[in-house]
């Protein structure tokens, strides 16, 4: 269901990012596909969860628009499996549920964003563009920084390889946890508000839901801090936001 089913198509087509659309409602599927194609994306489509996982593995899309409820494998299971595979493709979940618990579960499994039905097509297209822009920005950072490795106090962050070691032991981070850590660690001492981190790391404004940042900071601290309750690396600046301390 859409608030506005079809947005005015753009004629200035420049992007050829590959998008995998997974939606079993045929009318909604066609409306989204039409608008993504009009924006210049290469669009792959399926309404089946099992087929979607196979297509994601074989076709390597840059982004998935993934419905939660699907025939066969669910959207959340697809998301979780792809992250276990090591996929860094952006994932936007489509869901009829708007509870905080549902969003947190999706984020924990590796989703980058949630769009709640009914939604406007312009909102979905904006979020697709933002996620792809964020990926381009982060790739640019890893190729233009003076060093591809940040090494401080036993914490080693390999930007190009997207790997983290703590005291020579590999640390498994979710894609967004890595993005957040890499962004802060590349700018030690600088304080960023939650809104700034949403804009810079997530790539858009989460409609004021700054708790997303807090959740990811908490997960990150549990993995890289000796005492997550008294963090030395990712520090809270009360009333402002967060900073990375060396």
C-alpha cells in the first residue's frame, strides 16, 4: 500500500546501481519497479524469499528493497543470512509493523533502514538514493584517506578490508557498526551529535529516531571496550553526542 503509488519519473538518468526488489504484492512490486527504473537503476524483481536469497548471492546487488513478509524465506531471515555471508549491500526493509521492537530486531540482523507501509514513493526513492550515496561516500573514504589502517591502543581498523582487530584478535562487527567506528576513529577527538551521525553514517535523517545511534554505540562498546559501562574509546559527551578518544 502506498500513500502515493507512482511518483513523477525523472528523465535525467545517470545512475546504474543494481537494486534487488523483493515484494510479493504484484501491484506494489510493479509501482516500485517502475519508479526505480525511471530513476535509472538496474532493477531485479522477485516475490519469493528463497529465490531472493539466491538472486542476492548470484547477482550481487548494491541495494535490496526487501519486504519482511514473503512466501518461503522471510525478509528478516534473508537479511540475516546475507550478513552472515559477509554481504555489505544496503538493505531497506518494507514492513507493515511500526513498533520499536520490530525495528531494533531488523537493525540487529543487519538492515540499514525501515520503511513502514503505507509509504509515499518519494520517501522510498529518497531513502534508496541516500543509502547508495552513503555507500559511495564510505568507499571514497577508504580509497582517499592517507592510510587504509587506523591503529590505536591495540585497536586496528582496516578500512579497505573492513576488518577490526583488538589485541590481535579479530572482532566481528555488523556493517553499520563498522561504518560508525570507522567514521569516528578517522576523526579522533571530534564530537558528533546523534543527528550528525545519522546524516554522515546512515546517510539521511531517521525522522528524529536518534536512538538508532545509541543502540549501535552500545553494541560497539560491548565489542571493543574492556568495560562497556566505562568506555575509553567511544565516549559520550553529555548533552551533545559521541567522540572517539585515543
